[in-house]
C-alpha cells in the first residue's frame, strides 16, 4: 500500500469524515492544536532562551529543563493527537501540501537537535542547540500557518 | 458608526497594502501565534508553580515579576499584529461576535494581570488569580480561532 493509498483510506474512515463534515469538530480540534502548540513552543523557547543566557539567569539550565520537559511532552501529546485527527480529515490533501511536509521535517529536526544536545556538553553546544531550536520551531509555526494558504 | 469606521479602515493604505501582499497575513498570524506562545507558556508555568505541580526554582515573587514583564511584552506584540490583521479585513472582523467576545475577555485578563504583582507581594494565595487568568486566556485563544469560522 502506498502512502497516498493509506491517506485515501484514512480520510474515508468514519471518524475522518465526521471531522471533515462537522461544523465544530474541525475548528474545535484546531483550537486544541493551537493551544497545545503554543505551550510546546513557549516552554521550549523558555529553555532555549536560558541556554542563550537571555532569561532566567538565576536558574540552572538543567533544573529548568527538568521541570519544563513534562509540560512540553504533555502539550506535545495533545498537539500530535489533535494534529493527527486534523490530518486524517483530509489526509491526501495535506500529504500533497508542501508547507505541511516541511513543517513535519522541521519538527523532526528539532527533535534530532534536542537528542544531539542531550549528549553535547559545554557552553558552545548549549548555545548552538538553543539557537537552532528557536529557529526550527519558529519555522514550524510559520509553515503551520502557511498550510491554509498554500 | 461602526460601519463608517469599517469602511474608512478598509479604504486605508495600510489595509490595501496588507491585502495586496500575499505573505503579509500569514506572517502577521505567525507573529501573533508566537506571542501567544510566550503568554500561554508563561501563564501555565505560573499556574503550575502556584498549584504546586512545578517545583520552586526561584522565589515566587521573582517568577511573577519576570513573567508579568514577558506577558505585557507579548500583549504589546499581540495588539500590534492583531491591529494590522483587523485593519486588513475590518468588514470580516470588527462586527464578528467571536472577535468582540475575545476583546471583552482580554480586558478582563488584563485587569487580572494588573492585580498580580501586588497580590504576589502581599503573600496572598494566588491560586484563584492563576486559575482564572488561565481560564480567560484559553477563552481568548478559542474565541480567536473562532473568528475565522463565524
């Protein structure tokens, strides 16, 4: 089964069609998605700005990361769940949508960046990871908005 | 009276420019979302700290002071990007019930924000303030998303 065939199957499922045809399900899921992503981006930005020594200089980076990471992950869970349902409602259309694909790519790269940073120590690594993370997530937000305009 | 304001805005040079520049509205919306991230994440962190979910990384008064600063800065950018979005499409936005509700609730949230520093200094229990601020904020974001659908 190709990816396109899977998407066509997905958007034909009863849950996907219910979302696509409902007056309030799609906007409702969008609202959840926006709230979730603002928490993801905001909490990550807090850490990134700390890594760049721009904010919260009286807090140790490791402790900040330790306390905000659960918030980030819970919000990310909601973002993925709501995003998946939104995607399913018109899967083949979004598969074809360049901003959507690039958005997923940037989010993936942000994950790689976080993973790599976990093993990098030293001030230079922290600053690079923080700056890269901010750029990637800002890009993801812009691309996310662009999906509707492409 | 609102009608003449709407027509005056719609005819303005700023409105014409935003409408004729393809990347203007998605960019303004993205800036709007990034500012929401700053406000939402900060507000959530305060609430989690006040409700004892997040550990204390710094004195509460320090957290409140820096958070309030970030939130006011976020509101400034939101008002700026928001105003340009309204000027771009005044006929669709100004008479919109979701938009008017959003502005009303925003006023309430701003009042609560003004109460924060004094409440924090007086050592009062901040749970009501943090909880209601978060509730108003979520209402604002949902109403904001609904503008596009009503």
